[in-house]
C-alpha cells in the first residue's frame, strides 16, 4: 500500500470545457513541476485556454483507490496558452508515459492529453516544432519530478478471462510526444 499524491490541473476558457489533467506522485505533490510542464507546453495551447493548479488536493491509497487524506503545496499561478493557430475543442496532442512494468500481459502506459491544442499543421500531423515543444515539456517535467511521477493502475474487479487485481503504481521512466493529433470523445478520456 502506497499513498499517492493526486494532482489535478484544471483547464478552462474553451468550448467543451472545463477539463482536467491528472498526475500521480509518490513522496510529494510536485505542483511546481506540473505547472512547469504546462508552462513549457503553452505554445501548443490556444490563447483561450487557462490551466490552474489548486494547491490543496487529495491523496489516495493505491491498492483500493480510496481517498485517504489531503495535501497542500505552494500556490502556483495559472498558465495561459500562447498558441495562435486555429483549433478544434476536441482535438490536440498527447504524451505517452512509459514504465518498466507489465500488467495482465501488457506494458504499463500512461497518457497526458493536451486538448484543445493550437495546431499550425498543413498536412494533418503536428509540426516538428510542436512535437519538440511537447517532448521538451515532458523531459523537463520528468527531471523536475525527480523520479516521483508514477502511472497509477486502478484496481480491477475481474472477469472470467482477466483476474481481479489490486491497484498499483509504477515509476515513469520516459515520455514521448505522439506524432499524430488525438481527439477526446469526452472530458474523461
């Protein structure tokens, strides 16, 4: 059993909003690292988007997912997008996070979606500049989190072909910007 610091960055200011990006950490909430990630990626966010970082949130117990406390951290100012490209409210970017773990015969992966994203594409895929911005934001974030950023695998009740399992957390070892645009079908994606 491990207590995880659940950090939720709140998105606002766009049609289809609000939105939430959720991050999990061990040892400390790393709110400044989360803010730094969005600050590094703001060139890929529309000017209508503002991301805020509440400095008092919840902790969870990883095996059950139950809330087990709260945390507070130094307040961080909001980040506003600076991207000037056109955008659609349901489309944007994604980073894939990797861990050295396998659950039910599959590699553990996490995702952070940056939707909406302000794209300058002319061929239907993110430009090299946009991808570099995201990759740099992800790399800087991993450095700032100092190994405390984890992928949280929720508990699973089980099916006949897939046994029940407790929740768990896995240290993120690397991240990569997806070389395609993503579309969220709901704010829960």
